C-alpha cells in the first residue's frame, strides 16, 4: 500500500500570474511540419491560401498563443528574403541542418497570415549562424516598420500594407551546439547577440529578446555558457532560452518519469546564474526564462540519423515523426506541472514542435489530421492553467529509480483563475503499481466551491498510442474516484495516471464571509 499524499491549495499562496505564452509551440522548416503539415495546397481541407483547416482547428483547440518560427537549426542558414514575394520567383535552397531541399513556397508572410488564423502570435528567430546584425535589421524592417525604406516598402509591395508588429525575437538558435551551422564560443556569441539586440531596439524599442542558453543540461559548457553570454548581453536581452528533450531508450518507465527532477535542477541553475550576473552588474533588471523547446524526442531519432546520411536531398521528407505513447503523455504532464511551479520566471515555453515533427498534431498527407497522446495533457493545462500558479505544499511517499533518488509518487500543483472563480489541480501518480490516496485541503476557498470534473488518463499499457483512425484511444476520461466535502478533496489516483480535477464557483466574498467568526458580517 502506497503512502497517502496531501496537498494544501490556498488562493493567497501565489507564485505568479501565468504568462499566456507558457503554452506556446514551435514550427520549424523541418520534415513535414510546414509542407503537408500546416500548408498543403490542393488538400481537400486546404483553404484559399493552402493552409490545412483540419490542422488549424486542432491548433485552435490547443489554444497556442505564440509560435516560434522558422527554426530551430534551420534558422542558422536561413535567407529570409528568398521566402517572400511572388511564389514563382522564389529561390529554392539547400537546408544544411536537415539535409533537405527548401522550396521557399511558404515563408515569412504566409506564417504571419497562418498565425492570425490560428489566434497565435509570431515569435521570430533571426539567423546569427551564417548571417548577423545587418540581416536581422533588414528582417525587422520588413516585418515591423512602416517607413518609406527598402524593406518596409518590399513588404507593402508584396501585398502586406500593415506592419506585423512582432514583439518577441530569438537571437539565433542553440548557438552553444557544435552541430549548429555558425556555432560560436560563448563570448563571441554574447557580443553578437548584444549588438544585434541593441541595434534592433534602435529600430523598434518595444521588442523583447531571447538569448540562446544551453541546448540541454548535459552540454559541457552548461552553465558557464549562460554566465559568459549574459555578462556580454544582460542589458539588452529579456529572456534566456532553455531547451530539453527526454527519451526512454532503455524502456525504464519509472526512471523516465523521474526526469523532471533533472528539469527542476536545470531551471533552478539557470535562474541562479541569471541572478548571479544581475547581482554582479548591480542591475535592477530581471531577466526571465523562455523554455522554447521541450518535449519527448527519441522514438524516431536513430532512423532519422541514418536516413539523413543515406538518402539524397529531398523536399520535406518525413523526419522526427515520433509516435507518442501513454508514458510520454505522463511525462508531458509532469513537465507542465514543473513549469507552473516556476511561473514567476518561465514567461514563455514552446512545446516542440506543433505539427508532424515531434508533435501533438499529426497529418496524413492524403487524409486527416489527428491527436497524439501528448495532445491531451497539453490541451488540459493550456485550457485550465490560466490565472495564478499556486504554491502548494505537498507531502507524498517517495521511491528510488535506476538513476534518481527520492522521487515523489505524486507530483501535483494547482492553478487559480480569479476571473472565472475556478481552481484546477493537476496531478500525476508516478507509482507503477499503487493507487495513492490523495487529499487536498481547499478550505481557504470557503463555501461555494464545487467539484465540476475529475478526468484521468490511466489504465493504458505504457506503450499505447493513438492513430489517424482513432485519436481518442489514449485520452482523458471522467472518473468518480473522489469525494469533496467541506473543502476537503479525497481522490484515488491510479498507478501511472494523469489527473485533472476542476472546481468552480469560487467567490472571494463568499470565502471571506465563510471565514468570519459567527455573527460577524
Ligand atoms: O526541434 C528539433 C531541433 O531540436 C531544433 O531544430 C533544434 O533547435 C533542437 O536541437
């Protein structure tokens, strides 16, 4: 029998208001993300611009407020001006990152339009690999300015009179990685990022900049990379990027689900490194985190590596098409819980990626679009994880795994949406075998709070997957394994389960009244 788990949920224990951009995602020119993913002229679901309506519907369902573009490794040799203007005169290029032919039939203007249709904002990356400050300025002028100068004029002549007003800009991609075209040592990159951000701000001072942090926690330069680059660029940038992907090559589920302990360390170390540089510079400015690539990525890796060395250059070959399992969905839920706990510093996060490439949404080239297992936890946290992230003291039994110690059986957190009077608990039971009695004390919310719904993803084999034919095979289902009385929740969380427990009806006035001693009003 597993130990009981207990949590306290109180609306006054606020970590921070969650930035809506926490539920961002990423579209790279890679594999079938763009071509036959979001864009496929001639497909029965395509609109007048060739954007797949079935995909846009799923993107809107996920509620993705910001999408990073166009890479990724792709951006480090991207010539943006080849991707605009009349389609018949656009020049194809070799994409060195993914050994692919890029037709440039979809580019800056199409992506802007697509984002408008999906209610998303663009997060644009500039090429600091093979290009630099001047090119970044030209792209910024093309996107955001309304002047009579060459690039702003070029956008208007291409049929886009209104500036795009893109606010968030990434200073290249994974520049710490030796695989990156144009990879640089930390100090050199830090100077380049600083000077580019400085110059771009002279053109448009409403912009925010993301500097490249470590490509993952195992990078030999982590966290010196962050210290050195920040010492060069602290005054000019607003966010440090973090990237992290997880895999379970060894088939060790218990250890796979303990990966968020390393994630905690990663986030904490970057927060501390930023604050160290801030203190050293006696700066008042707070730099935050942009976790702009995160996911599970390993199912397709070996096959793709072989394919990229063997096969000839081709247009949009299927790459990184991980077919996600039930246990992957559990880890995605755990990652989101971890992010919510750091909502004071993680202001942007991008699930990498969005369509076909390590993605929650898949498309059949000659068929429909469908939801992978990981679609569901992301959907539920994006839907209910708006408002204030709460600090929720939690006690739980613990276990050890092959590479981690003191892993809590339960990981959980809660979000309070003041505007809607709603509270939502997100909880994962990592125990492979035991149901855990979970209780949550919500008495601070007073009378009036009602439990609307408890859903769980549970009871599936760890390798269960969805498909184009059935994308609800692995999906949340309602459960009645709970009771809620006098502000005390008790719920039975099944082994290996993702739980979302949603309450509504909270009113601060009712709560205040129910806390007053008898006779007072
Ligand atoms: O998301 C796939 C790739 O992973 C991106 O291009 C790169 O930034 C990272 O290494």
